[in-house]
């Protein structure tokens, strides 16, 4: 009887796991866990973020992306914000906000409202075509484009972007629906098992 119950529950979990896999394939979403402090306060260590796989040409200024550059962090993937794209001029001078193409950049997401961070060098970068200028939201605790200014002005190649963190939480909704489907399937299996036990003959 116990083996039968386990079999039924496993039978429900199988479709649930399949639903999760199909969700990832069809929607192009997956998930990752934030490990570092660089994107505080937007994302803190332990946060589970949803990642939307995109083509390099789809990256836009303001996107939060997962990228992996061989020259940065030994090629380990990291989450950063796109501040400049090809052709943009990104400038930071002491005591002033970051400007992009001469216009102050509104950055309500930065840690403590500080767009500079302790010890941040001044920079004036024109982003080459096909490359990106990336910053963390916690400017005082982020290794980003500012740390590599002597290598292609600290820019990263578009092709190094692996995914984007959707700002509209669409991934969260889709994952929630998948989890709900899994619970429904599991509940159905448990209900069937209970009903089966009640029908057992007594002798």
C-alpha cells in the first residue's frame, strides 16, 4: 500500500516538474540566487531573481542584466545595471550625479541615494558600439565598469549578457502559476490515495 501511495505521488510530481521545465523553455525564463552585495538595495544576498533570456541586441539602457565577462570575476556571472550602451557618453565628476549624453541620470535605486560611492574615481567614457557600461546599485561595494577603466574604458561586450531581470515581475507570475499547477497535481494524487484507501475491503 505504501509503495502504491509513493507511486501515485511520484506520478503527480512528474507532471509538475515537467510543467516547470516547459515554463522555462516556452517563456525563456529561469532563476538565480543573488550572492553578493553589489545590487543593494534592489537585490540583497539570498534574493531569488527571475532571468529572461534575451538576444544581445535587445539590451537597453536601464536594464538589469546577468553577464559573464572573461576579464571580470574570472568569468563568473554577475548581475549589474546597464548605464550606457554603444555611442553613449557616461560621465561622473566628484559631487555630481552620473550623466549620460550630458543629462543627469535619475537613479532612485542606488544605495543610500549615493550615485558615487566611497572612493569612486571620476570617469568620462564614450561607450564603443557593441559594448555596455555596467554599474552596481551599491556603488560603494560593487566591482563593475569603474574597476576596469583601463581596459576598453571598462565596457563589456553585449554578447557577454546572458539574461535580463524582468522589471515587470512577469517571471514571478509565471513561476507562481507553475507552482500552483504543481500543488493541484499533488493534491489530486493525495486525494486519489485517500479515496483508494476508503474503498479497500474490510475482512
